[in-house]
C-alpha cells in the first residue's frame, strides 16, 4: 500500500514475508498465491507491498536463472503486489526447528554475508516498480556480540565498504538506488540506536543507514524521539522502519504472570529479555533468551520487555501487554512531523507460528491483513493519505 505524507513523499507500507517458510523460488511464488494476494483481497487494496525474504538458495536461483526475475515480477503484477524492500537478515533456515543464534550467521566478518546482501540488492533493483527509483534492504547489525575483537571489527567494516562500492556500481548499471539498513537488535554488536550512531563515521551513509525496528527499540527501553534525534545528529539515515511490537510484563515476580509468560518460551527463535530502572545508573540489563530470564538470569522486581514479535493489532490478555503504545509513538516520531523520516514501513511479525495458539492458514491471512489495516489506520490518523492505483 502507498500513502502520501504531508511533505509530498510517498510512504510504502508492506508486510515482511519471513513469516512464511519459503527457502526457494518456487516457495516464494507459492506464497504470493497462498498468502499475499488473499491478504490484499481482505484489505480491499488495489496494490499490496511485500517485504520479501530471499533465503540464500532463493537468491541464487533468482540470479542464475535469467528469466526468474521476469517471471517473479510478472507474477507480482498479476496478483496486485509490489516490492520496494527486502529482508536480508536471515540467511537460511529461518523456520528450522531451532534457529536461535544461528540467525546471525554468516555475519559481516564473513564474505558470504557480503555476497548475499549484494545479490539481494541486485534482485531488488530488478523488482522495483517502474515508478519507484529506490529500494531498501535490511541486514543484521554486524554480528552477535561474541566473539568480537578489533580485527573482526576491521573485517566487518571492510566488507561494508565493499558493499557500498557494490551498491554504487549497481546504481551506475541500473539507475536504481538500493540502500542497506543495519538493524540494531538486543545482544548484537550494535544493539541500540546510540551504538548505531557511533558507527556513522565508518559507514558510507549514502548507501548504508539503519533499519529501525520498533520491537527492538521498545525491548531496549529506547525512546523513539531520542533515537531518531541521535540518528539525525549522526547523519545516519533511516532507510527502513519495521512496525513490530514486543511483549511487556509489569510484575515478572508474580507466579501467575510467569506461568503465562512461560507459554512464550519456545524453542525456535531467540527472545532477548530486558529490564530497566533496576538501580541508579544501571541502565538496561538483560538475558539472552526468555528461558534464561525465567530461570533466574534476570531480576524480577521491575518490568520486563521480551523480544517476541506480537501481532501489532493484538492486545494480549493480562498480565501481559504488547508495546503497541511504543510502536504508535515510534510511528508518530517518524511520520507525525512536517517531514517523513523514512519512506518504507514493513510490518514484521515472523512469530505467528510459535505463538501459544498459532493460527491456521486462513487465520494467518486474516491476522496479517489486520496488522496492515491497523498500521495503515495509525498512519492515516497522523495525516497521511492512502493512495489508490
């Protein structure tokens, strides 16, 4: 979906397809028919945006087969779909039985991460609609925090320099600007916006910026106004925003509350857990996963936030809540002012299949459509106007 900001810019709203377990090109084509087009029909939208996820296998197939991108683009057009952003954070196996920290490999110290990201950028340049001249790709924030060293940092930034060179060459070849956003995430080398801003001097900011994920922002108890101001002061562009919500629990010491929260301690994804305001000057403390926090690795006398993407339109039953109010504040910061701070918004709730009560296929279609409707309505309440094609 497209919306017009008061500054005249077009804001693209999409949903991220890493919610679907498609690892090859046939899987991507199938999900367009099984999910994306039905979601568009539920919304009554002329055109629906997708934030496609290409696993490594699918990306290779799309570039080796000379007709693949043409077929994919034709299928998108036929079903009333469009793509201006890709999610290149997971490399492969995102719906394996256990993903956890493997989602951060290969990291930016490894050449495979560079080649994969450049392949995704090339794919996106071939999929952009004719009337769109730029796209965005999100990626991991360098690496998981361990192991790390000065030598590994130098290697990562060397690869990011080569990424910028490759994106510049892609523009020369195609006339399409593709920018890559590092996505701060708890537990990573760059886990918050303050750390991202510190990197600006080492990044080619014409080509590389930040992907601002609202769930990650809220999990780290970051204020969106302060976060966006830090990025602006550092000259680091927000190339993409991800509309997402974390879990919040006010009293994690309460046995009944812990019992409910335990239902979210599942085995596939990593659910970093954070607590704030635990003492003067102590800042944010955390555990790497929800089972660790419940097992005693985290204090239980102050509110917790958990990196578990909760559908943005859903209100969890007490004693849990989502950080939907924080997401609303983030969208207000990005789009409520005279100038839009980004033009790509991707709803990224990849955790539908690991919710305590996961939906069936029809329920997933309905849920994704409801998320997009909530996000669209929140943006229009800020003064944006939905565009019809």
